[in-house]
C-alpha cells in the first residue's frame, strides 16, 4: 500500500509539473511565434491546459478512492464516508 501511495504522489506531482509546462509553453508560443496578445494567449492556453490536467488528475482521484475503499473495510456506508473525509484532510 505504501508503494501505491508513493506512486500516486509522484504521479500527482508530475501532473502538476506538466500542467505548468503546458501553460507556460503555450503562452510563449502564442505570444512570440503567432504575435498574439498576452490575454488572448492566456485564455486559450489555460482552457486547454485545464482540460489536459483533468485527464491526469481524474484517474489519480479514482485510484486513490478505490484504495481507500479497499483498505477501509466498513459495513456502514456513512462511516466509510466520514473516514474518507478524514483521510482527505
């Protein structure tokens, strides 16, 4: 379980780094190579970057919650929900 959490943590950090690289690279390309305005470049690149980063982060959330459900064996669904909220904080 520790290796899975370590892998998910590294995957999450990598997704944040890739999101920043996508955003900064897109803005630089739009402003300098296409001679666009900074506001226009930011609005276009941030829209695409958010969609791209969701493709990274949603699987992490699903796998993390699945591991939490497997590890926390509870008969009551309400107790499982409360325990999962405790782990998120």
